[in-house]
C-alpha cells in the first residue's frame, strides 16, 4: 500500500466529537508515524492540536449539522432543520468535491464520528468507511418527530453503508450499522503531572476542588457569584468570559484542556456529554451532572454516569439558583459493580494500523 492516508471527518457539533476523534488520531499517529492524517471538521485547528502532537492536514469542512445551539442547553430546532435541508440538497456536489480531494491525497480509508455523508464519500471513492461513536444523529432527530423523521430515515440509510462501527460505552443500540465492534472509552488523557498543573496555575489544596466545564458551547449566564459562598473551595474554569473571583482559577491558555485538570479535582460539574464524562470516568473523578432536556443522548449518558461513577444529578433550577446548596450534599456511589473498559483509543488505533499493513 502507498502512504497510509486516512480522511477523518468529524460531526459539526461543539468540541466533544472533535476532542474524542482527535484523541484516536493522536494514538494512531504514535503507532504509525508515517500515517497522513486529514482532519475534516469545523472545529478549530488549535483544538485538534491539543490532542495530536505531530503534523496533520486541517480541512475546514462541515458535512452535517449536529444541533444548532445558542449554548450547551438551548437548541434551535428550526435552524437545525433548515441547515440539514441545505446539506441534503447539495449532497451530490459535496460528495463530488470531497472524492476529488481524496483522490488527489491518495486516501485509503475514511473514518467518521459520525457525519452520515462520510459513508457516501467513501462509497464513491471506493474505500471502506469506518466510524466510532455512542449514538447516531438519526437517533437524536427521530425523537423530535415532525420533518425530522425523513431526515432521520435518510441518515439511517447512510449509516447502513458503514463498513465498521467502533461502538464506545454509554451508547444507544446503533442498530442501523451492519458491523459493530464494542470498544472501551475514548477521549483525552492528561498530559502533565499534577504537581506541574498545581504550580503553574497556583491551584492550592482546598476543601474541594471543582472543575466547571460545559463544552465548546459553554453556558449562557453561569451563576459564578455562587462560588463566593464556598471560600474554602477552589473552582477551575476554561471559560474566557468568567469573572474574576478569589477562589476561581481561570485557564486562558488553549494548550490546556479540561482533562489536564481532572486528576487534581474532587468533582467535575458539567452537562451530559460523552467526551467530558468519558474522560472523568476513565480517571474515576466524580461527576455532578446538570440535566439536559430534548436531547435523546442525555438520558443514556446520565444512566451510564450513574452506573459507573460517583455522581450527583441536579436540575437547572438548582444550578441557576442563588445558593448552590447541592455542593453540600453527598455524592452517590456507582450503581454497578462492573468496570468500563478504558482502551477505546488504543483499540481503534490498532485496528486502523492493521488495516494499513
């Protein structure tokens, strides 16, 4: 085989899909240094570079919608529907352009998480399409009914053309995929020793150290003033718009990711999302989860979090209240005695290496 070249297309939704897919790509690059990585996404290049140490080609393209959101909780269904209708109308043109690009680059394998058009691009190109994920977008849209039913049907048909799915934990059935291989948790791993992070950001030991992270979309109007009620606690945020507070550590350097701070945290406060929860579960850091309505994946994520990690579940009324009394409540233990496998990055990367042999 010529230079191993993989075209990796990532769903256009927040930062989570990009982070977990870039983690796989980073492991692949370490195992197979000669691989040419083509990262196809609307996520910023700097985010990918946090997970991929070596060179990669950045192709800024989006072939799906995810969910159009104002922030991590507020969804715009009408805008989501309109953008999907535009993509489906233009799909033949998109496929033709990407096939021509892949031919120029000598692409041997298409990998996706999990834009449905990836399967059609691979089919036209004449190479396999592999995917990874814990849900398909048809699963999300079908729950909304109305005009989304036809879009869900079309997406399900695309997924039916996928040659191999690596299904990660905290998943729906994903039964539309004809070939499913279960693997462990994916996502990033900490890059730095705990003492280095403590010293660099002057994070002193505290009664509790809590990471506040809500993904690439963040949240509108986070009630940061509530942390003033907990002067013996230390809170960490990567939100550049956060106000200054004596016990709030603001991380503005994009080279550092939420997972780099998790090992020194007693809890992570977040909304349901696979990547953040997978990283916390891998490191066995307890999760305080803000519930999220209208997104079918959320219930699955919440159930998995409660099954396999120390946890606490709060509603928006508790989060946006003016006291944050939930921080005084004890955590709940995992409901299951089983342990999740944590080798997803390695398993998927090894399978790709074997394909290129």
